[in-house]
């Protein structure tokens, strides 16, 4: 039998018989501890199962079960074991759809007459544990696509048949363990004994292929880890995330509501939420004014022809609402603000001396999202972008991008976000504009990031159809990433709308357009803020900064006086002079995350003071209402400095 030479990266090459499995090679190439933690290998960047026979010289890169890719393989394999457990417990009348690994876990979609519920988890987990102990090998086989279609038709797995019929491949791969067979690219763990630490988490409804007109399936979510400590840490984070859920806190704190009668994905801001939003908007406007921006307001609809010119009907129509006829002319709700800002630009002639022109708008836009994708404030159908567009000359492009990054990071830091990941997204497959313009725009973004000294990752093919972009994903208190900020360079729209300015040579030139949003949308950003602070906003952002509480009815009139004085001094204060016990009123103020409670008894009434209690239970010395106002105003000024 012919021999082949195989090695580990940077390791000594060894000779093996042709056709030797990867697992058998690793017995000689790796130490015992490393071998036991190797769940798969990579060859030229391609992941392979340990059961793969090797027939040529190559270099193996071990993939540890503790690595990101290793955990992904473990979780995907656990999804398959869950599917087998479901089949064995509930019979073949349950059809399986898809079961991928996802961030922090996995899921599998099932078609069953009676949807699954968390009550089924205990039995499913117990069966999964039995299957894991059985050390069932994951066996890969390849099959002609036509034969695979017939095979899954015999099994009654109609969802697999549909997927196979749409595949553009002559041969497909299948994985089996026990009596369960699934259409899958792999790789997988060698056998089920690797699957020891897992937990089923929740169920949800899911339309097949995300189409609301198709079958409703039951999606079971779970997670898996390499050791119990990691699972416990994850479950602790999950519980903390549940406590911080902006939907629960939004209701508790009276910030916003969503009602079916109004429509899904449409936010009703309640008084406290509206005040929070106003505070954010006022700060945003102030910062933009200081940085040379001018404020615009634009309509919510426009003639359909505008969206044809902009390219949105060609590239974005699936996210736009249907057209409406007005006076025999077709109009559509705006999904973006940019064409309106171009309209303002074209209202007057421009000279090179005016640049850069910086215009900003808190513009409400409307985009269609599938009902199943809607999620509180994070994914909605009507939202307000903190939008801005900069028009500049080519020689100003890099400096403008640098200035945007500076403003962006300053605003994020003020809101409490100083941890983030930065991505440079390059040209997608479907794009408009010349290759030269794309190269110029991408290079300008890259140079601005380099000049700022920011570490960033290249995100290939994730730019928008009209230009490359920088995305900044902020991290909250739990380390979760949220996409908010984006900076996009656009040569396309100025060309489509025939924008021009008079250059210093007397000739017409085309300006460069920069699109940017620092918060993304106010709705999503406020949702992130709620979860980041668990509803306990910093003093400058708190809709209610203080609440005055009386001990008995004898102090009610004094409370009214203090309340009025502090409101006149600009403090956001409420009062609770109900005939209730003080501890009860303190508890209610704490549940509403009020930063300061002002306690008033007979002594405070006689001395003209208030006793100040923080929401964490600490007490400050008694002080006059004016001294308290100075304390609050000073703290807010320092936060916004």
C-alpha cells in the first residue's frame, strides 16, 4: 500500500498508509491531552471529520473542542442528537426541518401536530443523555442527489426533499447516528460520547423558510459546551439577560408599549419613554450643532419615481411598503432619508468653497420586517434614524470620515459604551458604481481607521449596494454586541441624481456623499440602553431624577412646595404623597429605578430640608432643595463634559 506524508502545522512529518483515518494519524502526531481535545481538523482552511480517510500528503491543523469552531461543531452535533431523541420519544410522525448551530447554541425545527413545549424538555434531555452514553458514531456518506431525494421521500421527510430539489449539486452528504439520518455538510464529533454538557432552553414558533404562508414549525433552542463550568456561566448570563430584557423593563418602567390594534412593530412611546427619547434627541442635536451640522426635516412619503432614481426599488423593494395612489400618482413610504437630503442639496447651486456640507435629521422611516423577526424595540417596522449626510470634495473625504469616527466614539462613550468591535465592510456581489469609485471609497475608510489607530476586521462582501462602510458594534454590560453605528461612502447617488458643484477651475464636479448613523435608530439604541443599564439610567438620562416622599400627611403641603421649587430649577422630579407606609413608597421608587428619593418628615419640614436617599439604599446628609438641585445639575454637567 502506498505511503503518504502527513504532519501537524510546524511539526515533523510522519509516514502513514494511504487511506488512514485522521483519528488514527493523530494518535502518533499529537500528545494524549491535545488529542483528546481535538474534535476535528482543518486542511487548507477546510474542516474535516476525524473519521476522514487521507489519501494524499497534507498538513493537519487540529481544532480544539474549546475553540470557537470546535464549540460550533459540538453544538451542531448536539442538535442532531436532540433530533434523534425527539424521533425516538415521539415517533416518526414528527418531521424534521433544519438544525444549525447558532451564536451561543443551536436549534432544530420540527413539524408535529401538537407543538412542543418546555414541559417536554426533561424527557428529551434524559433521552439525549442516554444516546450520548451509547457512543453512537457519526457516519458520513455521500449519495447522488436524485438517490437522496428518493431516500428521504421514503422516510416521509418532505422538508429534506424540498431542500434537495433546490440544490445545485450532483452529490450530497448525509450523516447518520443510530437510526437518524440527516442531510448535512458536517463536520461532526466522532461519536455521541463527546456530547456531555447541554441544556434545552426554550421553544418558539417558526415558519418554514421564514415564509408566513408556509407551515408553522416548533423550534427548540438549546446550547452545549465542552465543560459544565462554561454552561453554568452561560446560564447565569442568560438569567441576567432575562432580568435586563428591555421588553419587560419597558413595561415595568412605563417607557413604551406595542399594541396589536395599532400594528406589530409600531412603537407607542409613553410619557416616561418620550421624555427619555427627548433627552437623547436634545443631546444629539447639541453635539451635532457643535460639530458643524445643520438640522433638516423631510416628509414621510415621496413619489415612487424618486425611489426608482435612487435605486431602492431595484435593490431594496422587498423591505419597502406597497405603493399608494394619490391624485393618480404613485407614492411610497420612505425606507431611508438620503434622497430627501439630496433634494435639499439640489434646491440651490453650490460652490467648492461651501464644502463640506453636513446635514443631519432624526428622520422616521418605514421598512417591512416579517412578523416573526419583530422584537420589541430592537426590530420594528417604523423607526427614527439618527441620520446625517455629508457632501464633500475628494480631498476632504478622509478627514470627514476621521471626524465622524471621533464624534461617533465621543457620543457612544457619553452613553456608557467604550467597548466595541469595528468592521470594514467591502463590496458585495450585487452592487452599483465603478470599480474605481469602490476602491477610492474603501481606501478612504481604511486610511481613516488607520489614522485613528482603531483595530478593525475586514467583513468581505458586507458593504451596501452603493458603497463600502464602517460598522461599529458596541458591547453592553454583559459583553453582547449590538450593531448601531455605520459610516458609508457613496459615489452612486450623486451620479444618479446628477449632483454637481462649481470647482475652483470653473467646471462642474460631482460631490462625494457620506451616509452615517451613530445610534442606528433611536428605538434600537434605547432598547440597548435599557438592557445595558438594566433600566437604572445614569442621572443625566433618567426620565425621573428624583421622587419626593412624605412620612405622614402633615408633610404633604411642604412636599408640594419642594416639588414645585425643584421643577422650576430644572430637576425632573415627581412626588408620592399617598397615605402609604414610607417603606412601601421607597420600594416603589426603587422598582422604577429612580436615582434619588427625597424623604420628608417633621424635622425636614421644620428645617426646610430634605433627606436624600440613593436608589442603592445609601443616605446622604440632609440638605436644602436648592443644594440638592446643585448636586444634580453638577453631576449631569460632569457626565456630559
